[in-house]
């Protein structure tokens, strides 16, 4: 089933981590397997923030293979070595769990080559690479993941998130949402639904040099939009194309460093409730997610079939 | 299918205001206003509409509220006001009693589903599948509604003053759904009986695969679904629409004579191959 949520404050920075946590926790019943956050904050003086993992959470319910911490240490060393070879300078590094890291790096060359090199290390995946995006995902509900990664105090303007019920792929971080729009920095996607054209679209994108890290159909949307944007197609245009070119039932949210978008398939088979005011847009699979931000009586509506909307910060 | 034992050929009958006594395989029993006991379910409570109370559900789960509603009905409360529903799911479901129920705010999914008899007013909006499987009664939603509004209803009046999402009245088998605004894709999908009135515009595939029933549209229709066809609006239709909208208190100055009437083309299913009695029941 899965639950998705997103919000964007126009011209205002707030405690975005806490707000999204509350929204996603309200949607826990739609998907308790994993939770993911894509938070857009103030960045770090124009340097890249790279969130990556070198292994999986092997806790209860995980479908991942158990590995020793020393394996993670070895992979981290390889990543550090590759960064040096690429000419990237590590400004700051944090180890958040035994298998996941947050690096601030200085780098000014091609991101695709960069990503390929880093992800050549076994089990290593860049979760996000951007100047304002911080993408965090792990097993458990919104409160669990937020506490684990200290997201409650993260400030920012907008965010999207996902509570996942694993259906077509494993219970692991690799298949959890959001997905980074590799290799387009600061772009992320969350999705509720099923894409029936997954393999056709994936093969076409792979022929164009795009990479897939999972077999989760939702990743396709992120890669699809990133490929469009790499070719200079505006986000909204790419999203409108997706309504025609992707087959299945879906509602998805996409975020970039300064915008938040929503698209719904032509069958309108997946839910989305929208609240819009002059200074805030909030979306959720169910209204109860929005009610965590706005407990007072508000006007909301369901976007219609084939509808695409994009808002700016 | 049912045999019609008694059919009166009158204007009221054509408008659906008749009483029928059905025999045969069907379990369906039509309402007979001359039999007072038909007003109540066995075990239903006699409530006093002047006996009024309020329940705040800000800190209550849907299970707690629904249990509370049952106990208040049992105590004879005929008017219950529910405060701060805050979009919670499955509130006010399974009420098989006469009751005046008011929700001050918005409800989530499956609001007032499987009800039979109460009059419900919701001052906010509702999520997906409001009043699903409603048998009788009246539900008024003051703002917008999500998808599957009135899915599989069997009777009663379901009114949304705002706009509704996709698949409104999917699989409905009776009753009337009235929409003050627009409706999304697949409105009236596979409907089998009953009527839908939409004062605004509709999305694509209106009335797709409908078996029977009627849809009236005041605005534009993006496209008709498979087997949905336009039919002539009769004077009886116009009289019925006027009366229905007046009772529902929507579209008071709406010119119903310009509405478009959509019915089933009956080409998807070969009705001619049905046995005569079944054919009669299907029509």
C-alpha cells in the first residue's frame, strides 16, 4: 500500500525533519517496513553533502544478509580511497550507523563518473548527493528512523517522505524510498503504486547510461525524471511526459533543491490529499498526515486523474 | 431475479415512487410505508431527536467513538454532535438506527460506511469511500469528497456540496448521489441501479460498463465510458431532478432542463439472452 507525504514552506525555513516525521508516523499503518526522508536544508557552504551506505540493516524483519562490522570498515576505506582518486576533498565525515555515513565534500567535476566510481565498491550506494538534499532511509517506522539519524532538529524549507509496505522487492534499505535522481544532484522521488512498464522503461534508460540500484519499480521514476532533467527538460514537463510514458497506477512526489511536485496517473487509482495556502503546501496519502501540521479545520481536496503540479519554495 | 407481483402504471410509478412486493429468488424487500414496523430493525432503539449530546473525538480512536455512538443510541440520544474528527478513518460506521448525526469537521476514509437509516451531516470534507454500502438514510458533505464516494450504495441520498474524486458511485445498486461540483474519472463505473446527479463537469469514462441506472450531468463530460450512451431527458426526469435537488438543498437556481442524461447502452451484456423474468428484473 505505502504512504507518501510532502510539504513545502514558501519563503520560510522550519523544523522540517520533525514536521515530516509526524506526517509519516500518521501514515505508519500504510507501510511499517521502512521509512525514508528526503529533507531539503540550508546545505553546507555550497559543498556537496553525500549520504551513502556500505551495507544493510540486518535487524528484525530485514531480508538482507548479515555482515560483520569489519566488512563495513573495509568498504568505507575503499570509498575514501576512491574519493581521493576523484580529487574530492572530505570536509567532514559522520558515521551514523555501522553501515551508513554522511560526508561533506568539495568536488567540482562530473557527478555521473563520481557516482559510478563510489558505487563500484561492493554493497555501496549513494543515497543522495546534493547541496541541500539529505536523504535518509532505514527499516522501521518514522519515529524509529528519525531517532536513529537525529532528524528531529533538521531545518529546511521542504521535504518528501515515504512509509513502505514491501510488495515487489525486499525489506531492505536498497528498496526503501525515497530514491535519489541519480546522477542529478538534489533530486528525490517517493511513490505509491505499481509501474507495469518497469522493465521496458528500465532497459531504455540503462541504454542511455542510467544506473539502477534496486529492482523497486519506484526507483524508475527517479531515474526517468533525472534523465529528462539531464537533457535540459524542465521538471514539470518531465512529469507530464511521465503520465503518458509510464504505465501503471501511481501517485508520486518529486523534490528538487527549490521545488516540490506531484503527479497522479490517468486512472487516479492511488490516493493523494492536497492542502494549499499562500505559505504552505502539504500533501499526504491520507488527510490525517496533513492534520499533524494543521489540526484546525482546513480545506483539502483530491487532485484529479493525470494531474501534475509543481510548487516553488 | 424477482417477479413483480404488483405494478401500478402511473406517473408516480414511472418516477420510482411506487411500492413493489417481490417474490422469487430475490431477498430484496422494498420499503412499504404502510407497515410501521418496517421503520425499524429488530433490536434497533427508539431515540428522541430532541435528546442531544456532544462527543469530542480529538483523543479518541475510531473504535472508541463508534462504541460510544452505539451506547448513546441505546440511551435514547437522537441527536449527536461529534467534534474534532480531524480526518480520522471509519467514523460513524455501521449505524442501523434512526439518528441525527453531525460531524463538525472533516473525516478520513470509510466515513459513515454501511449505515442504514441515520441522517448525517459532515461540515468538512471526507476521504475515500464515504458511505460505502449505505442502505438508507441521508448523508450531506459540505465540502469536497475523495474517490469512491458512495461506492456500492443500495439506497438513501448521498450529497456532496463540493467536488468528488474518481469512481463516484462505483457498483452502486440503488439510491441517489448528488454532487454540487465536479466529479473525476470513472464516475458511475459498473453501476447497476440508482441515480447520480452531477451539477459540474465530469472526468473521462463516465458511466463505464454501467449495467443500469441513470447519470445526469450539468456541466461538460470529458468522455463517455464503454457502453454509456446519451438518452433523452424527459419531463418526468426534469420533475424528479427539481424535486431531488430541492430536497437536497443544492443547485436551487440550476436549470435542470439543460442537463445531459446518460444511461447504459446494454451492448456489453447480451440482455436478449436472458430469460424473460430475468430480463424484466434487469430492466
